[in-house]
């Protein structure tokens, strides 16, 4: 079983990032952090790496529910969605929250994880359908 929800599309890297952010917003997610891995590796290590962004996505009402059910859950938030150059295309991968949050073993958190997973599946499928 995979730990991510995946798609691979043909499109420009920046267009795929922008579309991913738009689709996340459609599902109620904001991007709390946007890590440009390529720029960071260049700056810190003088290493050349593929285009790679990590988008830390958060749906505030769902995060609130999860935090109420399990205060320590913040250690597993936000939900990361990565977009990176992949063999002439662009990969979009979202963490599978049911797999990630399943380690908590709390039924209330499991309900939130299911909702988040359904939303992230729609995000990834919508990005894939856009290209």
C-alpha cells in the first residue's frame, strides 16, 4: 500500500504547482508553507536538483477537529503535497492521511483522516484532469 496519492502529468512545472494550489483551495486547504527544495539545495549545498516543491496544506476546520481529538497530532501536520519534475513530466503526490494518521489509533482522528483523504484524492485527480 502506498503512502501517497499520486498523479503524473505533462505540463510546465510552474503551471502544475499553480493548479495544485488552486485545487487545494477548492477543497478548503490553504498552503501554510511552500518549500522550494531546488533553491534550498542550491543555496545550502550548491547542489543541482530537479524542480521540487513541498506544499504544506491545511484545512483549518479539519485540523481543528483533529487537534481537539488528539492534541499531539500537530506533530503530523500539515499534510504535505509535493510537486516535482519527473522524467519529462511533473509528479504530484499528496500524503495519504489515512496511512499517516492511522498510527494515532484514535477513531475521531480516523474520521478526519478519511475526510482529508477524500479531499486530497479530488485535488490530485483534478490536477491530473487539468493537463
